[in-house]
C-alpha cells in the first residue's frame, strides 16, 4: 500500500474511533439519566451534517411498551417559534408584509394600545402585550378548543405591560398573533403554509402541526410525575399553543432543518442574518444567542404538557445537539449543554442521585419570601406542613428537598436552589441551578 493511501486510511480509522468513543460516552451519560428516571426521549449529535450519535431512550408509549427511536415524533413546544419566524421572514421577501408593519395593519379589531406594536416587536418579545399563558385561570382552560379570534379576544383589551420595543419579556401572545398574521398575509392556514413553504421543500416528512385527531405513526405520548408516579400529562388542545408551540418533529428532521439554515433554500443571506441578530436580552427571531465553551451558540428550548425539548447549534463549528423528551422531568437544557461539552472535549458533570437530609422545620422559615429571577418573573417560596414549596410565575407549586442547611433540590426536574445569607444572617438572594446555568434571584419580599 502506498504511503498516501496508508495515511488516508489511518486518518479515517482515527475518525471512526473518535466517533465510536463519543457515541459510547453519550450513551453512558444519557443512560444514567434514564436509570434515575429523569429522561425518556431521543437525542442527536451531529457535526458538519454527519451524525455522531442518534438514539432513543425509554418508551414512546408506556402502555404498549413502544421504545423511543430517532424517528419518534415529539411535540416541540416553543421550538415552534423559529418556524413561525421563518414564515414571517419569507412573507416579507414575497412582499406580503414588512417587519415594521403595525400589527393592526394585518389584524382587524386591534385596539388603539397596539397602534405602535410592530411585527418586529412580536418576533422579539418586546411588544408589551400580556402573555395569554400567564393569565389567571388559563391552566383551567387548556383542554378547550379555541379559534384564533377567540384566543386573541382573551388578551386584546388588556393594558400593555411596557411600551413597545422598550423591554424584553417572553411572550406567547406575540407568537400567537404572528400565526394570525401569517394566515392573513399568505391567504391560507398557518399549518398549510409551513407545510408547503418549509417542511415539504426541505423533505421534513416527519414534522407538522400536532392535531390530536390525526393518526400519526411513531408519535410519542407525553408523561408527567404525580405523587411519586408517572402519569399521562394533562390534555392540551393544540389550538391553544398554535403558532407559539404546536409543532411536532423528530431529531432526524431537525438535523435537516439545521443544515438548511446554512443555505439559502428558505431565506436569502440578508434575511438569515436578521433572524440571528439579537434585539434585547440576546433574543433574535425565534432563537436565543449566547456563548458556551467560548463558542457562539444559537439555541431554543420548549416546554409543553408532557414534553421538554432543546435544539442547540454552534454555527462556527457546524455542531448540532438536539434533545427531545416525552416527560416533564427531562432536563433537556442541561443535557444539550453536556452533550455539546463532549463534542468539544470540555468538562461536564455526570448526573447523580441527590440525597435528602433531615432538617429542623424551624430553619425553613428563613427562606420564605419572594425572589425576582427577572423582571416580572417571581420565584415564591412558602412553608406548608413543615415542607418548603416553590412556585414560579405562571407555574404550579413544587416541593424542594434539603440536601444541606441552605441547599435544596427538586425531584420533578433536575434543578437545585441555594439560599445565600448576608453579613447580618438574613437571606439576601437565592441561586437557581438548572440546565447548566446559574440564575441569581434577589429577595424582594
């Protein structure tokens, strides 16, 4: 064999060994989450469009014992928003709308308070319009079908929470309105536009609008913890999330999506650059931009009844990590970060069982109060029956369990809370550890 051929063979074999090692590393890591009952779903890791690891874990359907696979279909939750944003940008390219258009130009019956609210404000969560998913009593109505006009009527006449463009606040109402704008501008249903203009052109055959009545092969059921057991997640009519969170897909189809975003198959370069340009709080159009491992990262997560999801792209390295879970206990943010760390040879922490300790109930009183994670998003801590309970804005109460005098952990998700005391001994703030991130929250009450 000639020296050049020998060198090429050696390089190829080395690449295979590296890929095999990574696949084993990924399998051991994710398998530990599965063993601890903290993950069920599918993952995919790719570089330069080539799959390094792709596998399903746990069950897509517990009742029938159907395993999760790379082709299993999961509800995406808010990952839907990047497809909605793409549709808006496409319609702008077709001259059907402008990102600077006032919302009222495309929506009849818009109130005077929305006069200066633009399409751009909806895309960037800066409209100031209250999010319908945070309204009192919303969770009691999620099982009810609703028309687009009926949902808009629920928040149309509410006062703005801030002036348009002034502040960032994550907002499902904005992306719901974008769906209505797409239908008006395109002259067809939101789901039909996405199918014809995005999914079919790319060959994403396993992606679409998740309707309960549709017989959908390889669809995963969503599960949630309840009183120490796993149960079916609460029913959600998909007309409720609509263009803010109604799509389903697979890890394999999301690789197709990822690769298309490096081309001009869907949008010209100028539109793609705008989609990935942050406006406020690192949020662009349907994507969050930040850094991880000193690398540029473009990502977005999703959470919807029974499902947690994350897509994480490192465009300069052409690396993609997708984690789709059909259980609400799946910490897809942390998993995606750690799987990315493996690709780059960075440090990560393997999952471990946390041990609850006995703590004098009297000590819990010091932690009771309200903590501001970000403007408008409060973490409330209460003491009930000698147990510490936490509740984030718009979410249900969750018990936390002590592992030290000041550190507590959640069992429903992989998250920890540490209370920090000041020089005078009182609690000044807490730190929330979740998804590989640390979020400080000042005690405000």
